C-alpha cells in the first residue's frame, strides 16, 4: 500500500469520524484545543483507545487502510512518540500482549536493558548509600532503548503485511507539520522547563522556548522527523545504527552516560510466553517477567476468587480489606522473587500455583489487617504524582486484540534529549533495585532478583492484559501509574466481573491500592470507601490524587466494542468504526 493510498483513507477517515462524533455526541476537548476528544464510544467493528486524539486517529487510519490491530498499535506508538513526548517514545520501552482472532496469544518484550558497563552498585556512594536522583535524572539513568526494535519485531511477526514505512506516516506528518499541544502537555512542558535546561541548555530543541507554553501552541519537531525518516528507510537499523546511533552515542559521551554502540547492536526485542490464568469463567492473558504485572495480577485474582466479593459489595469494608490483603501478599512476593527471568530464576510455577497463593492467604483475618513484614524499610511517602507511561488498546474488525503499555518511566524520562535526534531518553534504570530494601521512585523495594546487572531488563509493573470470557475475546486493558498499574487493572476487571459495572463505570470508579510497603492503603481523593471500618481493622489510609489511567475495550453482549478512556486524563481518546 502506498502513502497516497493511506492519505486518501485518512481523508475518508476524517469524514467518517465526523459522522461518528455527531452520532455519539462530540465533547470538545477539555484542553481547549480543537481536538474532538471523545472518552468513550461504542463501535461496531474496530476500536482504538490511546492517551492522545492524534494517536487514536493514527491507529484508526491504519485500521481503515486494512491494517490489523498490531499495525494500528505500532502506528499509535510512533504517533505517541511525537504528540505525547512525556510518555510516548522512541527512547523508552514497553510490552505488547496480543490475542489473535483465532485465539492464539503472544507477548512481546521490548523493555530497556542495563548497558554492559552498568554495575550493581552504580548508584551507591562510597559508604554504600543510594545517591538520590542519579538513577532518575540525566545520562546515567538511561537504559538501552527497546521501542524501535519492539515495533519492528511486532510489525514483522504479527503485522498484516502493510509496510513498516506506512505505519510511520501519521507520526511523520505530526512531527513535520507540527501539532497543537493540549493543556496537559503545555502544563507539563512548563513544569519541567528547569529540568530540561539542566541537560539540554545548549541544544537547539523545540522543547525549550523563552515564553511559557500555552494550550494550542504549535509543536514542530524537525530533528524527530528526520529520525523517523531514518527508521522509515532502514527499519530498526535506522535507530540502532548509522546517524541516529551516532547521535545517541555523542549524547551519552557528553553526559558520561554508559550506552555504547555494542549495547545498541546487542539490543533485541524478545518474544515471551504470555502468562495465562483463569478467574471463574474468564481467562487472563498478561505479561510475564521482566514485568511483574501478570504474576501479581494473577496472584491477586487467585487470592480473592474463593470469596463472595459480589455479596460483600463494591467498596464495602469486607471487599476492600480482602483485596488489600491479597495485594499486600502479591507485592511482598514481587519484591523478593521478581526480576528479569533471563538473569534470575523467578519461581513462576510456584508463584502461580493456586495452592501456594491460597497458602499465602491462610493467615488472612477478616477482622484485622496483617502487619507488613517490617524487616525491609518501607517508604511512607505518598506516591509522587507521575503518570507518564501510556497505554493503548486496539481491537480490529477481524477480532484481533492488542494491549500495549510503553514508557520513558517518569515525565520525559531522564529529561535528556538526544541532540540532533529530537527525542527524550528514558530513566528506566530507576526500576532496578539500586540497593536491597531501598525504595525506588514508586516506593517499591527489591532484592537480588532485581539487582542491576549488565544486559538485564529492569523489573516493571506494566500490565498489558487481554481477557477472554467463556473462550471468547472479552476485554483488552492496561494503564500507566507505576506500581499502581497492577491494582488499577485488577480493579477495573473486578468491577465488571464481580460488581456488575459497565466498562465506563468500572473505569470511572474511584480506586485504592496497597503495595505491601509502604504499609498504607492508598485511596483516591473523595473515594466512598468505608475508611472508618478500614481503620478499625488496622489499616492506615493515605489519600492520593489519582491512581492509574485505564484504557480498555470490552466486547458487549451484542458483539459491539465499548471503548473507554479514563476520565482522569482529558487527553484520553477513543476512535473506531
Ligand atoms: O515499568 C514500570 O513499571 C514503570 N517504569 C512505569 C512508570 C510509570 O508508569 C510512570 N507513571 N505512570
């Protein structure tokens, strides 16, 4: 298929979108930009939901052009790298879970890796204490990026045959011609200006300008467009070799970063065996290590399955207490046993054995909170507010489903822009355990399983998930939110499966979260939980502004696609036909 063809399809798509929006009642974007942001809709045959209207549009454009769900997800990922620079990325990594219409499943790991020169104690001072910040900001915090290798692998193995270059066209258009930034992006760009200056002051980058960013400002990214053109021409080699690689290496040298050409040459996305588990008449397909998401999600589901959650009722003290105790145990296991299974013998069979999980719940008491083990030092701080990972869900007309979560880790990753290449590099190294028991940004602790080793992938919480009901495709979902990703995905599913909610209700419902350490129940502000009863049971409650930004598509009983973004993010947008 040619670009002209795609372009024609795009125009047709716009007209069609206009019709769809009229049908479903278009909401003007809260941002004030003239995007027709729509946070939920029901589509007949194919649907995309992402964290930006232009990325959703890119996905739909590819679906309309005959691409499958994987093609659409790849196009959306590249588009997000342009229009959502705080999380969408070329310089980061992620995970993709796929379920084909024929019921086969796959999991693709394009998580970043520690450079070969990384060492277990690279973030410690001479006394063995963690040096605050260097695993999160600047050149030393950067893992070897996986996104471009991941997208090329996804396209090669699971695409429909549309050329890779075609999938890049929407992103190229947005980078070359520019796009109007949303209020959320303007706010973030202003907030992080000082950080950008720290690492990029000498660079000619559109991200630094004298005046404050305003909603609707045009962001043109010429260097990024040139990088995308090299990827368009040479595939992954346009990133890991040649000019883009040279620019990454020059950037690393300018800031004492560790990544070498050998690191870039050695990077490969990996096809993993998806984790598959059952909950009543549902089958859960999720991400194995180096994500902790699938394991923890399945442990929590297994732990609560035998209890009458529906009878307890949504937000009842009984249900909340039970879920919190299941979460506490799953996150304790995460800290001890989970890491990159290529480097550490993660005891998956045991962790996922129903007997084991039931055994872990044997000391569960309905009348008191179980104290978290206090041997490891918890961090009682509330979660800092960073939601800069991004999730995309897609279902195509043939019934193939994709769930993909990608990240730079924190807002704009390391804040380092590759000079001349126009993209931010991740700060994913913070997801390693810099020292046993010392919490990372998300308050997560770890040990041997997740210590830094050369070439190892850092443990993640990203939980791209696809769910079957009675053997048929039912839902694709995922979320940003660091450590709270797993519990956000769990809660949305349980809200539907046990508390009989529609998908929009399930996503909008206030959430809570427990991660073993710190030993607190994090709750969204104004949550209608019975906090008095929970405190009586011995739980400490810690209100938090928001937990997770779930994006999901659910197949309804009449075979339609209920497609829903998270009302917590004004830029979330659905698209489809
Ligand atoms: O992979 C992880 O678990 C984290 N790097 C994700 C970071 C994140 O979700 C940031 N905020 N939403």
